[in-house]
C-alpha cells in the first residue's frame, strides 16, 4: 500500500464522519453556528447594522442608544442581530462589546478561536517520527464521541534500509482535560501490520500480522483551527501464536479540526 492510498482511505474516513458533524440547526447551515438568543441594549450613540458579515457590506440601518437588539447567529467575529423594528443585520463583535446585558453589565464574548476549539469534533492530521530507528510518516483522523473520549484511525508507513512497513489501526483515546489548550491524552487499539523485506535479502518473506498498540501524548492548540501533537507509542505485532515483536515509535505533527 502506498502512502497516497493511505491518504485516500483517510479521506474516506472523514467523509463518513461528516454527516454526524453536519447535524447543526437548519438556520445555522448558511450563516454560521447557532447561539442562544440574547437581548442586549445599545449604550453607544448608535449601532451600525450591515447587510452581511463583513466590512465590505453596506450599512443599511442604525440602532439608536437605548434600543434593544436580539443576537441570533454568529459567523466568525460577526453576529446576526434583530432590531426592535424587525430589521435584521450583521454587527462586528467589537461593537457588541459596548452593549449592555439585561442585568445592566457590559457584554463580554469568549474568544472565537477558543470557542471553536472547545466545540471541535473531527480532526485530521499528519506526523513524522521514528518507528524503532527508522523514519515513519503517518496520517490520522479522529471523531470526538464525548468531551473526553474520541475514536481515532491511523495509517502509517515506515521506509527502512532493509524493509518497508505499512500498518493501520483504530483505537479509543481518553483526553481528561480536553478543554485545556495543552491537553494530554492516552489510548489503545488494534490493527494490522505488514512488513516487506527487500527481495535481495536471502530468505526474505513478507510478514502480515495483527497489531495492538498503546499510546500517550499531548495536544497543544496553536491558533485558529490548528493543533500541534506529539506522542509516544508501543506497537506489538503478533507474528504467530508463539511469537510477537514489539516496536516503539515517537512522532510529532500538526492537525486541524472542523
């Protein structure tokens, strides 16, 4: 199996995970993630409402001081509002930060990048490292089943001096502090291991074996939708009923979530 085929198979895994991720409220599908409706009061002399979520869209309505607006949707740093007269438009977060809540306090907004990070579900990434003493490249995709548990599939390729190795495995990962920017994790799973010795070697035979693995690592939220990941794993290939081979691997790479 070439690495290109591994990447194609991984894309298929993401396609299968897509429908679950897409189960968002219908109103949010075209404009952005839905948020809980909240009424705010304008405290500045005026609040400019635009026809779309961007400064390139024209201002079509101005809400005066003391009037109320209702927040309906969010698209990046832009919020869709409904004015008292029924007008619907978009306002940047900076303007909303000067409005007042029903309790009379200034409205605060959690950082958008952090908001997206906490609600992430599907991740895809690639990493480079060492499998035993040989270079290894792997790609992976994961789907978050709950706040602390995720299902991950990995495809890897090792190109050694005397042989080449392909493997795949799926497993469960536990991430007790998934809401932190630096988040350690650990997991275990099963898969398949194939080793192809160079044909020039005397008595060279291919190895096709069941694979088990255990892994520990950490993720670091870099910025926006990108996450740095480093991990250390033990792989056990069950070559026969009487014999197994153990390998250790360390990798580091970058993933993105959506």
